[in-house]
C-alpha cells in the first residue's frame, strides 16, 4: 500500500516534464523505478477490478440458482415428491354428473367445428364446406391461416352444453350451433345436436351449386363400423342417416334434418388415418368430379367403412 501511494504521488511531476529538461543518469533511474511502481500499481488495480467483476458475476448467478432450484434447509438440491393426496381429477366433485356433463364436447380445437368425447378413441364429428381460393374450390375443415377467413370462433360457449359460432368465408356466412340434451333414453353423456345455418351474401355463390355445399361427417377413430342407411333402404323422402356401435356409448344414430330444399349425398369411407381427412374427402370429390363434372359424393359405401360423410347441397 505504501509503495503504491508513493508512485501515485510521483506520477504528476514526471508527466509534465519536457524530455530535454530531464536531468541525466540518476533522476532517470529514479524515474524508471517510479514508472515500475506505477505499472505495478495499475496492474494490481486491474487485478482487483477483475476479481471484483468475477465476484459480482458469481453472486448474480448464485441468486438465480437459488431462485430456480428447490433447496432444503441445508441448501442442498432435493427431488420433488408428489403430495400424498388424491389427484384433483379423482376427487368426488369431478366425478359422476360433472364428469358426464363434459363427456361430449367441441374438443377438436384445430377444426372450425368438431366434436368428440373425452375418451382416448372417440367417435369424431366435423364440418367441412367448399370455399374458393384463387378461383378454385377448396375444402375448409382444419383452421388454416391461408383460408383467410374474416371471422370464425365461438361467440357463446358454456364449456359443456351449448355453443354458437359465426364463420365468415368471403360471401358465405355459416352459423354453427352445438347443443347437448338429456332425456330418459339418452345414453351416457347425453345426446347432442348441431345446427348449421348457411347464408350467402352474393348470388354468384348460390348459383354455382358446388360452392354451396356443406359436409358433415362422423368417423370412428377406433376403426369400428359406421353404416349408412342410404336411399335403397329408406322410403321416399327420407334422409339418409348413419348408425353404429361403440363399446363406450353402445348403439348410436346420427340423423340429418334439412329445413330448405337441399340435396343430400353421402359416402362411406374406410380410413385408419385421422390427420388427413380433408385430403381423403377431397380425393373422393375429385374422382367424382372427373367423371360427373360435379363435386358430389358418390352415394355408396366402402367395405369396412368407419366414416360416414353427408353432403348437403343447396339447390
Ligand atoms: C384476405 O382477406 C382480406 C379481406 O378480408 C383481403 O383484403 C386480402 O387481400 C385477403 N388476402 C389474401 C391473401 O387473399
Ligand atoms: C394420409 O396419411 C397416411 C399416412 O401419413 C397416408 O398413408 C395416406 O395416403 C394419406 N391419405 C391421403 C388421402 O392423403
């Protein structure tokens, strides 16, 4: 400490001195010694600074460490063990009626409109419709940013029994309603119904028959059979419907009711893949389109069909 103070005191006069005024030999030696003192002092100061900086970084990282890792009283990291109580979902208030009221729902968030049950393998239901993109028809089904819809999403939803949505796709306005109900004959989870209202702001769309088609499907994720009672097995004027059996819900039926003059076509399809149903249906429509000139379902059913799709075209 003493040395540093000395060198610091002798720094100022030397800096001011002009070179030609410097006295020879002895004072130069003194100056060299003093310069060495200055350097040593600077170096020590720097070392101190480095040490301080290092220490402050260390203390900051220690604080972060302490915040993010659980420590016991001794400061050692310990494993987190679950609280020895039942899971919230296993509590009585989340079972029984509450659980049943949530059995069916609009639980397919990647679709504009889709329904499934709270089981690992479910009967899936969904809505598709024909939209227009770059002057060509496309199937709307999975929410795609490129669909460029000006509006979609729930306007009202109580999370379990009721929901109302408005979808605006260029000139087509679709209102979708979802409602669950229970009566004496209802199975577990009750019954559900869907109402789809289609309005068109422009005549151009309604005049092109293809563009005013909506599709509603049910598909058994489990691969279980889905039968369609088509025109052959129905009396005149009756609308085709789908039936099936499932281990979870027993026998089920899906009926269509149309309010306006509309044509109903259908197809029964076998598929093991649920992630590309849009492509599957589009491929079917394209094949029909090539032979008949219309994007219209073929009114037949494949062997082992686990999907029933209905097309409602407004005429
Ligand atoms: C998307 O729709 C808006 C109007 O809702 C329109 O102005 C815009 O050009 C459309 N974008 C594309 C890529 O079609
Ligand atoms: C659906 O995906 C599966 C597997 O990725 C593929 O084998 C099948 O051909 C696809 N179907 C269609 C219609 O694209």
